[in-house]
């Protein structure tokens, strides 16, 4: 096993090793150093939940309307759409001019956009956009 | 990558079909909603026809002939599964709407169910098209993710829905675990070879041999994918999930993820084994698969003996059948003829298994009984006793499919199993063949128990009746007829299975970027020429 391990190019994993080493060092150093040099004061206001500097109100176990999640998922559709549009947009100008390639690529992206519209149509029929 | 679209027409058709069902299935018009099953069926038929016409032997494929076999197979068994699944969801809701209840799109799930049904079949087809690891991962996930939802949606009534929810959650979490394992394996395989393309991985192995990172990667990938085929040690979910979902969805789970997983395993081991210019698999991988196959067969069959619930019994039997198919994977391509090629045997067995297991589940899905005011699916052997007398069509279909699952001589399952035996013997795995034969004998006990119960015993008095969905009975009868028909005319499919199992081999070359490949029959000549050149 060790003999065959030598044939693997271990050097190419060196950056990965350094990265892991740095991550571990950073985490451990932060904990140890704040323990060593940080002032340790405790009190009731330090024990409360952190709400971005505001005073926390109400209980954390509040129920949200499920529509928030539906809207979030519809929003994700936009995200996915844009992610796929970027590589398409950067490739499109590099296509050979004067051939039918451009039309084919346009057709493909239109097909893709059409599928997103189907997803919206589905959401619409399911009543995601109906607030009552 | 772009030229691959030419191989993807069946998948594109299924995708369009899924989009249509998704929108039309939510129509406020009840007649429109009823068309979803029809749309799914038509798109499956078109996909099967297009799949048959798929051009073979592209340069990026490790098993160049698999697509024209696997795609029509998935589409046509999918058509049978569709018949079994008609009425799996929305039956009570639609009846209530017909009786005057207002239509609420949030309560109707037929649109999602049929769309996910098509998406999952599309994923299984994409597995056959896979030419690299990332594609394979996405295809496997596309096969699995819809099935989690289908399991949950398939529960009927309050109690049934509770059970299907539990089954769905179990299936989802264990499926995510399996996906994590094989994804990690794929990553290590990439780390060990520097490429995700199957062809390039095979060339790398041919040139440099195995390395430990790639070996670990391949082991993890195989173990992870064995979740999809429900092989021991990743089988724990099977019985619970099959029991919790409706008969139709259980039939779906028994065929579609198993086919996708089996095709993936064939692609992965081809990459490292015969494609890398070796006669068989590397020892580490072979012993892993050997252990998986023996454990899967034995555990599956022994646990199936102990079940009182029919669905649990069939779940364990499906585990055992995965073990049988792994024997074919170990045997490898042999000399390429049907009797010696384990790959052809596996592909042909997938066809046999798809038809006969769908038939058995279709019979179960066609029957129901009253329990506490709710109609529930039949559960135990007592429920279906004397079925040949009370429901002759269903009863005899059950008998035929059960005997076929057992591998009873003149019926389809036997012809499926013989090539597994001959290919393993040809590759010199005598012990494995003996274990396979012993397991077939164990399996006889529980299959024959059902056959005897259905044929001989007096009719049960538990009030079993037809569910009133004719499509399911039709599916059961078609499966029975297909099992008998394929027993006679199966040689046609054996021929296409042999063609589908054609493998590519790459001669060991120092330059790993060389894309030259030598087809199977030319390989020995080329090697001989090289040998002559050296000796002169």
C-alpha cells in the first residue's frame, strides 16, 4: 500500500494541506487567544440572545406562514436561471459568425427560459401568488 | 458535450411530458386533470421509440451500446408502472370534487406525482447516457429525488398517509447518506485520476494501473450506489419504504432506482476493469463486489423467509435479485457472446425483473380490503389466499410472475438467471455460482408458499375486493402475458442485450491523453502485433 502510495503525486495535494493547516490554526488560535487575553466579564445582558444589537422580543418558536417558503423557492428559480445565463452570455459572442450556430444557441437558451416559465405557471396554478 | 444532445431525445420528450403534466394536472377542469396519465403514457411511448433509434457507439461512452437497449427498456417498463400507478394519488379527492367539493389546487397532487414519475424515469435514462462522473451523479440524484416525494404522496387515507410520510422521511435521509458516500467516492476517483471522464479514467488506469486514492474512491462509489440497488449493507430502508408506500410506487422503487444503480455500477466497473485493458476487475474491487453479492443474495433471501407482510417479502426478494445481478457484474464481459457476458446477463435480467416484479406489485395494488371503515391495501398472504378462484385473472398473473421470480424452468426468470450462471462459470467463479444456486433454492420456499396459497388454498374471508381501477388489473395481466411471451420470444432481447453489452478496451499506453481505442475483437490482434514487433 505504501509503495503504491509513493506513485501518487502527493505534492499536488500540498496547497490543500496548507489550507487545512491554516484553517485549523486560525480556529484554535482564536479560541485560545480570546481565552488568554480577553477580559472575562459576565452578566445578565451578556446572556441574552443576540439579535443584531436589538433587544430581542417574543419567542423564537414563532410559526411563519408557509407562503414565505414558497416565495423563497420561486425566487430560487430566478437564481438558477441567472446562473445558467452567465456562461451562455459569455460563450455567445465567441461563436463563429456567419453560421447557423448562433441561432441554435439562441434556440437552446429560449428552450431553457421556457422551462422556467413552466415552473412559474405551475406555481401560479398551485396558488403561490394568491394572498388571502 | 454539445453533440450529446443527439443522444438525449428520449429524455427531452419525457421532460416536455413532465412539464405538460405539471401544468395540466392543476387545471380547475376535472376532465383536463384526468389527461395527465395519458400525457405521461404518450411521452413514454415516444421516448421508447426514440430510445430504440439512439445512435450507438459514441466515442465518449464506456459502454457504447447500452443506450439503445436501456432507454426503451426503461420507457416500456415505465409504461407498465404507469398503469399500476393510475389512481395512486387523488382518488378520494377527485371523488369528493365530483361530489361537489370546491377544487383546491393545494390538495390535488396528481400533477406533481406524474411529473415526478417522468422525471425519475428520465434520470434513469440519463444514467445510461452518462459519460462522466458529474453527469452520473446528477442523473442518479434525478432518479432518486422524485421517488422520495412519490413515496410520501402515495399514502391513502389518514393511516396510509402517516405510514407513507414515515417511509418517505426514512428513504430521504438514508438516500442522502448514500448520495453523500458515492459523491465522496466520485471526488476521490477524480483526485486519483485527474479527470471525470470515464474514457479518460479508463485510459489513465490502462497506462498507470490503479492507485490507492482511486481504489478508495471506487469502493466508496460502489458502496454508495449500492443504496440505489438496495444491496446489503445499504439495504436497511427497503422493507420499511416498500411497506409504507402504495403498491404502485413500491413497484416503481423496485425497478427504476435499481436499473439506474445497476447501469451506474456497470459503467463504473467497466471503467476500472475491462476498459482499462484487463480481463477482469482489480482484486480489491472484485472481492468487494463478491462480498456484496453473496451478502445481498443471502441476507435478502433469508429475511424474505421470515416476513408475514407480502410487501416486505417482495422488498427482501428485490434485495436478493440485486445480489443475483451483481454476480453478472463480477463475471464481466467474457468473450462478448451472450452466454459468457455478465454485462449482457445483467441487462437482460433487468428486463426480466422489471416485468415480473411489476406484475406481482400490480396484483397487490389491484386489491384492497376494508379495515376500520377505510379501504387498505392487502398486506398478508392470508388476504390473497384462493385468489385464482375469486379473481382468476389476478390470481394466475400472480402465479406466473411468482414462478418467474423464483426462476422456475420454462418461465422467463429462468432464462434470465441462466446467463448469470454461465457467465460466472465462464469467468471461473465456481463458489459464487454454488452460492447463487443455493440462494435460488432458499427463495423457492417463500415464492412457492405464495403460489400454493393463491392456487390451492380456499378463498380467504377477509373481504378482499378489486380496487375499481381497471388499469391496475390490466397491468397485472399484461405483465403475466409478457412473462409468458418473453419466455418464448426472449431470444430477440438476448440478441439486443448482447449488442448493448459491447465493451471498449484501451490498450496500455504511456501517453494518457491518447484517445485511441481498440474495439473488443481487434484487441487481441493488436496485442499480438505488438508482441511480434517486440520479438522480432
